[in-house]
C-alpha cells in the first residue's frame, strides 16, 4: 500500500540531476503532485501499487514533461546555419540564437515552458511590447531572471517572454555584454573579451558648456591617463586592516531558506567573490546567515546578517567628520568633482585573526569567510574613514574632503581643480584604491549633496526636502482639515498670529457650521504650508545635536519627518512622503510601518550615517522586526539594511504623531482605498501570528 507517512519524499532524488528537486520540475511543493496522484473518489477502490513502482511512474511522468521541449529545441536548430550558442540553465543545455539586431534577450513559448518547469518565476516586465527587425510587434507577457552558464562564467540574464516567438531563445546584445563575449557571426564563433572597456571622461562631465575646448582636452588627458594605467582588478590597500575585537563565545546561526532561483543567484555571487579573492573557505566556529538585497539597477548585493556579531563587537571610536564643516567648504564651489570608490569596503583587507568572525554558510557549498571587509559590520565606516584620512591627511584642505565613501573636490578655478585632481589620483594609485569611472562626475557646476544643491552661488535647499508639504492638496472633508490643523498646531509657537491665521479652518469644525471651503480657508491653508517650509520651522541641520526620524504609514502612503530638538522646541530639517505601490498596499499594517522606517532612514542616509539617532513611531513594528528569531525573505533583507545604522526606537502615541501621519495620508491615491484605522499591534492578526 502506498503510504504518505512512510515514503513522502523519496521521489525527490529520482530526477536527471542529483541536486535538482521536485519543486524545480512542478513549481510546487512535493506533497501536492504526490497528493494528486493518490487522490481517489469516495466510491473508488484504492489501488495497491508497490511504492517502487509508484516512484518509477512518477519519474517517467517528470521525464515526459521535459523531453518534448528538449527534443523540440534540438530538432528546430539542426541544419540551421545561423550562429547558435549552447548555454546551461540549472543543469540543462539550451541552444540560443545569437542575434546582433536584438538589444534584449527573448524567449518563446517552448523556451518559457522549459524554464518555468525548472522553477523560474515569471515577473512583471516594464516593457509591454517589443519590435523585431522585420518590424513585427509582439506582446511581452513578463520577464524571467535566468541563471545562464557559459563555460565557467555564470550571469543572471533578464529574458523577455514573448509567447508568439517561434524561436526557443534569442541571445541579444545584453547577453553578450554581461557575458563579456565577442561573437564572430560569419564564422559562427565567439571568444571572451579579455580587455575591459572604459567610457570616455566626456561622458562623465555634466557641465561641459562651461569649459573651453582646451580645458576639456586637459581634463580628458588627465583622467584617461589615470584610468588607462589602472589595473581593472579590484583594489587592495596595504595601509589599514579591519579588526574585529570580541570576547564572546562563537555564535552559529542557521542559514535562511531561499528559493531555487535565489540560490542560483547566490551561487553566481559566490563564484565571483572567489574569483576576485574576496572570500575563502573557512573552518570557523562562527556562522552568520546570508541573503541577497536587490539594488536600484536590478543587480544584487551579497549581504550577511551580522546583527548578532555586531552586538558583541567592541565599537571603534574613530571619529566621522562633521557634515556641517563639510557644507561650509562647499559654499565657494565653482568647479566640483565627485569621485566614487569602486566597491569601497572590498578594497580593505580583514586582519587574519579577525576573518573567522565573518564566516557564513552557503547551502550545498560549505563554510566561507571574508578576506576583505564586508558590508554590514558595525565598525566598517570607522575603518574606511581611517583609511581615507591616511591617504589624504590635511594637506589638500580646504579643496578636498571625504565623508565615508564620497570624495569631493571643490575649487574656485579650473587650473587649481586639475592640480588637486592630479594629486588625488596619485595618492589613490599609491594606496591601490580603484575608482568606478562610470559613477565619477568631473568639473560640475552644480551638485546635489547631503540634502543641499551646491553651486557657485552657495548652498540651497534641495526641493525634495519640502516637496512632501507642497504636494498636500486642499482638504475636501472635516477629517482632512483636522489633520492639517493638528500638524500646524505642532509648530504653532513658530507661526506668528497662529490662532488668527487658522481661524477660518477651525470654524469648519463647529457642529453648526456647514462644510464650505471658501477663499479665506484656502488662504489660511497656503499660509500654513508656506510656514511649514520656511524658517524657523524648516532649519539647517546642526550635527552637534541628535536627529529624530518620525515615520508613519497609511493604507496608501508613507511619510517621514527629520527633526532636531533646539532650545526653543522642535525644528524640521526635511519632510518626506511617497505613494505605496500596488504590491506594498497589500502589506499588513506592521509591514507598512516597517517599510516607512526603512525607506526614511535610507533616504536620509546623508544625515544619519555615522551618528546615533532616534526613530519615533506610533507602532511597535521595529521592535517586532528586531525580535524575529529567524526572519526570511523581505523581512530578512529589511533587517540587514538597517544593521549598518546606530539608532534607538522611541514609541509615541498616535494622537501626538500628527506630522508624519499627515504626510503619509497626503500622497496621490492611485485607486480609491478605504482608510485603515490606526490599531495597536494586538489588532493585527498577521503580527500576532509572526510573533508566535
């Protein structure tokens, strides 16, 4: 008798490759296909099939799902003289057509059937349609992130799904660039590109109209000489080492479970780090869990959750520069250069005796540890600042300053700028620190930096700091009027004649008054908005005082306020708000509150990094997130993104949390959504379930 209790998972290993599990074939958990094979009607007699025979039948059904697709692929490419390339995807070889006329790689219905049977998930595509060389336009139903292997090189390729396409797979120019290959389409051959191409410096100069041809030529020669003489490999300085000091007993944590597609990306990142000599195999008694964090450019950052290690690490007291002194130097900036260090932390070695503390586990691959300083360690910013101070010292002041991984050069004349830039290049080369040329910006006349717009006229408030207030629309009901009055009342001591200004709006709150938003109300509303974005309510940051980040989330938006306590009360440095995406609106109350905090802290990074600050919220979301024993997926990524910051959580009652509450509810609504009332965590079923 076939028994679910006795042999539920034996069929997992009856597949083509020993490491390919059943979910890769069916795209669902093992119990579901097995359960469907065992299902019988109430009046039907159960079959008594020996379990080995049942496994053979299951293996045969799996093989029949894959074989027709593979047969179709090979039968449709035999005898075709066009250039094809064999790529490996999760153990299976697929022939792809090399097409020089295609900017993007595309997969047809048969290829899509094969890739989804291997467990890859269809994602939403920004492109709704694509046009081919014959001017035919086809609909794009989605995109797949496909881990492709070409010899020993593995890359994650974004492939558009076009069901009407007759070809199995078209490998476009994006595939060539990411794999770094040079195809010879006439001969049907290809080779790896051994040289790394550099963009010209002209692409990095934003204000070329202010430079003469002679100045452009001088700048071009200087930068090209520097970048052409630089070894393309990642830098490795000899000036400092990162040390981890702790007396705690080894901490060993389990790895976070991930999907097969994410595991494939982890394997790609791991292989690249081994090739770049960033990590090595380990015999450490320590182990921290890993996860991938998606960046803005859709690539991934390999991260390790070092929160428990950081908690027992002795803190480095090396000082981070005061931003206020940096901003003072920017006031006379006529020529501005911003230099970006390539993978900055990875250019700093970890001391031999400290490497064991950085160990992490990769399922199926073993235990590894960092040879270079990883992202997420509590003392990494201090070590990096120590390195920058050793490289540059005080000799280049007041024309150069460094704040964490940002190197800024400001001068009143072009000749002095070139001279300082030359000295900076020489010192970086001596220290073996490499720059990311595509992210460097040379001789700009204006630059957004640390929450300000910098140019020759001085410092100006970044419009983004007040955009959240300017976007607030005139209220359309009593509830919205109460929110605006509540926010204005919070800063009433800074608004002259506050009671008189606000009178037309408060009159609407009386029971006998009918709703009528007239010109007096509109004028009062605009006076309040103007007051909120003007001094003394909106003030310059004082980096000798602690910062307070106030956040809140509604059903359709999130808002935040950065403020500081002065002798005469609270003053605002920046307002923030944005609309939630359709996916984010499906988050629970607790998740939306967590999202608001993380988004606000990362937007305000230039003020907060390197300093201790306070997060004020009317929800217990962060306390809950920090106390999760085994966070996974999105929650784990959020936890890791916060670990680099030093902050304390303060809970404030909802009635007192008026300013961020207004901002979170004053964003444009994409669809009509019923407002979710504020509830304590005890009313959030998802919160209670996760807490248990």
